[in-house]
C-alpha cells in the first residue's frame, strides 16, 4: 500500500544524533547512533579489459606477450599471456565480484598490465597504464548509481581508453581500453518491514528501529529461518531511499525523517534512554514512483497506561482494536517464567518479524495488525492420542475478563515438540516454526479450515468445516465449483470420519495445507473479507 506522508504542525524535532558511518553523514538535530552494519543485498561489479596496445612496454622484436591482473575490493583475478602481439583484444579478460551495498557502497578496482620477457630479455616488464603517478590504474566505483572515478573518469558501461604518461615509471607505456559495469537486481514489487528492539522496552532502554526493503514476493522462511520448512531466499531489494520517522515525546508530528539512506536495503537508528509512555515510529521505502509506508505504530515503554483494567501490553499498536486484527502473544507456563522473561520476549519478537512481517500478504496488511503481550501465562500441551484432541490449550486466568472481548487471536508460544492446534480463538506454536504461526493464525483469527491430508498414510485428520462467508473449504463439490476463486481446480477428499470435503486451493503449497505457505485464492478471499470488516470498525 502506498501513502503520502502528511507532516503537519511545527515539526519540533527530538534531540537525536545520527552516526551514519557508511555515508559520512551527520544530521545535527538528532541523537541516533548506528549499530554494527551487516551484509545486505549484493550488486555485481564487472571490469572488462577490451584492448591493450604497447606504447613502448616491450623488449621483444616479434611482438609483445601481455598478461594482466584485475583486483576488485582486494580480490585478484589473473589473466594469462597472449603471445606475440603488440595489440590485443582479449575476449575473456573479465572480472566479476558481488558486493553487499549495505556495507560497501563503493568498489575499488586496480588494473595491472605486464609484458612477459623470457630468455635474454632479462625479466618481465610492468607496463605503465596510469595517466597519473605509478604504473597501475586505480579506480573508485560508486555502485549506485554507477560511475567511475579515480585515475580515470567515465560513465559505467562505456569504453574508456587511457595510457601511461611517459613519466619514466615502469618499463614503458601501454594503452588500455576497458569498461566497468554494475548489475543491480530489480525483482518486481516493493515491500517495507519496520521493527524495533527490544520488543517491550522499559524506561531508560536504548531502542533500535530497523527499516528493510524487500521485493513483492516474500514468503515465510525466505529471510528468517523457518524450522518447519527451512529455505532462505534473498528478497532484499535496493531502494532509492530508506526512511525512519520517530516521535518519542508528545508534541507536533515530526516534519522530516530521522534517518535517510540512499541505495540500500536496510538501515537502523538507536533512540537512546526512552522515557515511559509510547514510542511512535514509522518507516518508508521509495523506489522510483513506488513509495511504501508502514503507517505510524506505537510501542509501549514500561507498564500499560491502564494496567489494572487493561493489562495487555501493546508492543506494536497501529490503530483502534475495532479497526485491527489483534494478536496477543502468551508465554507458556512450562517454558517461560512470565511475560518479561527475556527468552519469551525474544521469541515473540521473532514471531512478529519472521512470521507476520515475513510474509508478503501480512506485510501488506501491517497497518491493520496490532500485537500485544499478555500479562499472564497460558499453557499448551500435547493431546491425548487417537480420538482425542490434537493439543490442549489453557488460556490465561484473566482471558475471559480482559482479552476475550477484543482479541482476534491468542498465540501460546512454547518450546516443547508436539503437534500444534487452534480452538476458541487460541492457538499454540513453537516460535521458530514460522509457517505454523501463520497457519494457526489462519484458524484462530480468520476462521480458515485445514486443507491437508497429512503425508504419513494420507491421514485426513485436520479441522474441516465450511465457514461462510468466503469459505476455503466446502461441504459439497457443487458449492466449490459455483463459488471458489479457482473453480476449475475444485476437487474432493474424504476425512477420517467419512465426510467428504471440496477445495480449490493448490496442494501442498498453501497456508492451510501441508507446506503452510503462501496464502492462496480462497484463503485470501476470507482474510480480505476479515480485514475489510476491520477497516470499517467491525473487528
């Protein structure tokens, strides 16, 4: 979703200092420090030598024997002799190196050309190809947008010819024609992820806010490891601009971002010594005419404002409960000491980032998702085996009085290994099984039915039901063929209770099927209906 920022008011700025080492930029009205950078998306820097001509760099009467070395960011690429030619046009003197732009926005290139002299010619000649001091050609390459500076200046993708400057350095001059290219991947679509750490800050904490840019196809497990079905696909996308906007004290809305980075996939700032209350922030990524804004969200610093009557802690609050899907994360009594247990908060942060903000559909709906921490623990245990429940969920003791009227889903996070389930608005999950988080959320928050027959023995023992409007499972094939988004794909199966069900979403690659990723047509129709109801205040 695109949105234009509305920055009204006088725009009183926080006192935050930005240390942006990669850009050498300081925003003097801020107090932000940048944590250690980490490798981001890569571009491919390519250097091609097209021609070498001897201009005195030879000891031979039967033609020169040129060879070369190209060094990119310290990585050497050697090219062997081409014999007996004073002018060469090699077809394979090409060096390529992948560079992570988030930590190395500029590449360095050095080109060396030598001429091999054997026998009575007394050793090899180092050719002077530099129009400046020295013999080698030293170049600097800003990667995005690409340009070439240093001892030669040229546009990327264009052939440039230089030669030694007759200054007596080396063993004679040569001219060289070369070109520099940078390949920047550009997958379709654009998405923005904006997170903070720690998930539930306490007064006096330093809070890191991170913005990330992705393409429009991110699925669970692509960027954050999913124990349920490991696969990592680099979905980072180099944005023209990354922005973080912060409001950490009451007052007018800020009139400018607190962090701006160009041609990156990620950036972060640290807000120091946060006071009790609400920390509000939002993130923007810009690529050409496409702008993505997360919307403003708040995180509570310290205790909730009305802790006695409303004890839920809003760790990501985007809007009123009636207008949002509200997910409450609950610590399991068997694994965590309470809601402030650092291990639980770390697990909850991973669930928000890797599951809900790690899948493109949910990421596009992030302005309508609230995340809360329950003040009391619940319990999830394995079921009783054949004929019994899949698992047993025990809600927090104050769930009925403090949560049930507004929470769309309560997720009990546990670390024990058993088959998870959902019922009565609650679900269980191991926090590292990110696809399971979303599958069980599909049940608890959106009323989606299972669509799988488990692989082992083709056992159809899921939770099957037709839930109108916009069901993802039908109790007759005729209804599926009349109403499903992909009616031509309708097919049927029989469950362990001899009931026949029909569905149209593909198998196994579906949120409610075995692979649990991604949401498909019938899932999306139901979830869209739910989100649209929320937007109109019916959540």
